[in-house]
């Protein structure tokens, strides 16, 4: 059974390869799609951080094959869980996997809402290869809605600090604006982070549309693009948002 896999559908827009070391996540995000993907009840999915059986053994085997085949595509951690949910402080599963990736030269992209919890592992992440990157999802700027919608995730300032540290260490950085929940927050995020973020990936909201204050998606996309181009930033408009520009 392979643990490094090729994502399909919309996930493919984020990465050509991915790995999920955890099979659940305790951040408790209201918009989380992973419980249905994992065929679990939402409360059960968010109750505890479950680790995939033989995760490190399977990961090392796939890293060996990656190196043998002289592959270069980065591997994203992760889609169905957060690699730096609070319990990573106990399990150190992501840290140990990064050490294996560095051993075999498998560049890793970390996508997390764990903020500064990831910082201690940045030297290992950097050693995974020149294609390594650190990324975070940004939703709400203000503390109150952030805690309401992502109760156990790091607050925005912690995510900013982690991005800044990664940038200072020479690690590529990117931000995911998906789900897009707050028009004002996203514009402010760009203004606050453009000095230490290399790439922005901008999407829509795939479920629970009532959580978003964005109603005119074309105007949102055009405004975000204008803001990013003002700062000369690289960006990717995901297909589910791009379609509003093509209508």
C-alpha cells in the first residue's frame, strides 16, 4: 500500500504528490471536508489525532522508490489532516517523516494551520531539498471569528510569524486562501504578508457557502488579482474561482 499518492480532482491543483500521516485532525474547523472523505462522523474525526498504521514504514519505502526513480515533484503534507495539529507535539510523526524525506531527498511542502508549532522543524524541512516549501491557510484576520471557525488552529499572528521565519531561513512560502471566507481579511492578509510570501493560491468555498461573506465572486477574484499584481506577487487562481472570471 502506497502512502505517497497522486491527488485527483481539485486537490491536484495544489500538488502532484501528497501524503497523509494522520487520518484525523483535532483543529475542528467548521468547514472541514475531510470527515466525509474519510467516511467518518465529524465529531469522531475531530475528537483525536489518529496516526496512520505503519505510516513511517510506508513513507520510508515510498521515499526510497522516489529516490530510485530520480523524481523531483514535491510531496504535500497534507490534505485530510493537519501535519501540525496540537498532538504533533506528542507524536512527532511529521518531524520523523521529514527526517526520512531529508535522508532520501524528497522535497516536502507543508500546508498547516498550526502556526509556530512547525518552526522547530524548519531546518529539517529545508534539508528535504531545494523544492521544499512552507504554507499556511489564512481565513479570518480577527481573533474572535478565527477561534469560532477554527477553534484549535493557531491564530493568524502565529501563522504570520511562521511564514516570516520560513522566509528568513530561505524556505519558499505560500498561502492558501481556500476556503475564501472574508473578503476584507484576505485583502488585509495580502498587505500584511506580501513581503515574506512567495506565492498565493486563491480559491472559492466548496461547501457551507453560508460561512463566507463573499457574494460577488467575480469582483472578489478581480480585486484579489489586482492587489497581488500591485505587489508583483505570483499567484494561482484555482479553477473553481477562475470560472467566475470566464462567465
